[in-house]
């Protein structure tokens, strides 16, 4: 559900990114630039993550997902 929302936001804003869905155990072992994760699960990884972690408080809030996705993409594009 979150991945589809992020993919839709990227498409709507003419942005490109490779996205995938994983679980808590595998998200830290994948080569990625960011992890978008629920508030409930972020506590389990935030101290061990070597990449930014974007915590989504409410998966059913499209405005929150869009704001946080676009904020990360802007920050990422400024650094790369």
C-alpha cells in the first residue's frame, strides 16, 4: 500500500525511483537510499539504519505520504 502510494506520487511529479517492498529484517540489508516505514516499525530499525529513515505516521493519510516523499526527493536531488 505504501509503495503504491509513493510510486503514484513520483509519477504525478515526474520523478523516477526504483522502489521495492521489504520487511523489517531485510530493509537494512538492501542497497537503498531511503527507507519509508510505519511509525510502529521505525523504532526497530532507526538506530541501525545507515540510510535515512522516513517515518510515516498514518498510511491512510495521502497528504502526509506525499509531503514526506517530496521532501525527501528534494533533499536527495540537492545532494546528488
